[in-house]
C-alpha cells in the first residue's frame, strides 16, 4: 500500500480509502451488511494497509459509526487510523436534527464521537450544502469543532464549486479553519466535477476524495447490482449512453482478464483527478480486488475508448431521490 499526502496538509493517508456506507445495519437499507459480515472486511482492509476509513452519521442512522470505528479500534491503535465521518442529513423528525446550523453540528460531532468510541475524528465532513444555514454560522461552528480538538481537519461533499469556494472564502476572511478536502461523485458515467470543482481543488491544493466509481453499482452489474435492486431511488443511470459505456467497460475487462468493477475503478484511479479514491466493498475479496484495480494501468487508447461516448448531464448536488440526472443535448 502506498501512502499519499492529503492535499497541502501534513496528513498521510493510504492511496485508497474504504467507503463504509454498506456497513452497519440491513434494517436501514437492504443491501447494507450487518456487523457479523462487516468485521472480516474491516480486518482485511487493515491487513492490506488501508488506514483511511469514511463514515457518516446518516449511514445506518449511527450504527455505521459504531460498527466501523469500534471494530477498527479493537484491532489497532487509534493513532494508526485516519477516521472520517460526516453530518448534514436528517437523523430524526426533529426540525433541528439536520443541516449545518451550529446547533446541529455541535450536537452531531458529540454524538458521532460517542458512537465511535473515540474523542476525535481526523476528518469531519459536511455531507452537502445547506441553503438554510448562514455560511458564517457553519464555518464558525466547524472552526470551533477543530479548535476544541474534536476534529483535526474539515472537508465538504456534494455541492457546486461556487458554494465550496464561497465557504472557504468566508473562512479565510474571518481567520477560521478552511476545508482541506472535497468529496465528490466521480465515475465513467458521471464526470461533471471535471468542469469546475476539480480544477478549483487543484488550484487551491485541496485533496479530492471520489466516491461511487461504479456509478452506484451500475458499472458492476449493468443495472442489476444489489444496491440498485434494493434502492430504486439510486437508479440514476441506465440510458443508452450509459449502457454503451458499461458495454465498453465489459469489453476491456474481458480482454484484460479483469472484472468490470476493476476496470471502472482503474479508470478513476488513473484519472489524475482523485487524490484518494473511495472504494466500497461487499466482502474481503472485494478489498483485494480494489487493490488489484489500483495496479491496472489503462492505455491511452483504452481510456479514450471508455470516455468517448460520454456527454454532459445534470449536476448531482444532493441525494434527492426524486431527481434523476438527465443527459444534456449534444447540440
């Protein structure tokens, strides 16, 4: 396992991050693994040298943080781990139990730390942009969380580049802690962050973590992956162009003697746009497969072949199950 510098910080993280949305409780979503099946995955991740683990309070409504963090802490020392968690999405019907208000962020970090069984997280990420919370309020609260020692760094996810830049500007103007990380969706089927977000992060020295390299599982199973089968609101992909790209992924996989998942992951890893790709797994074998994918070097011709059908599509800037990103006209 290689370790890379996390943006302009002094933090060193494994070149792959284990995404753990699929770990926690099957009662939350049918495709999520319960604790018994999750522990071997976490053990294997540590065995292959992964030290970076991505969680969220929303995942399995807190069970994710408990299972992932407490399992890892039972297997290795806290200082050997880089633990990230997120806040934003509703955790109950309480009107204040969501968003990026000072009240919610302060309560959320404390609740997450209790769930995880640790007194700090290495990276605290806002899961999305909150149009109802003043940016000054959010950035001030995040600054106080860092200064209190409850988080070492802060990051953001799933928003427009102008929103992210504005939040960092407010932090700079007030001498508050700025974001060191942007976590965004990125795959052969969704490349809209190449337009503004990734160039902005590169210019600012901000680490980019990318998730969903398999396009919510579509590139792993052509629309039949367990995640899509259980959660139809995640079925954002599947038009004729997506089908063609998926076919090309399978064509290269067959020629290479690899799986479609490995080729899709290899494209993201080799893109040069992702500081640390986040990979999700359903078994210890998938962890090993992700490591193998990182070693695959696609040729320029293969990358061109995979990329050629792509067209611009609507931005995905939230988790609204009603929205389905549309392909924009080529005209």
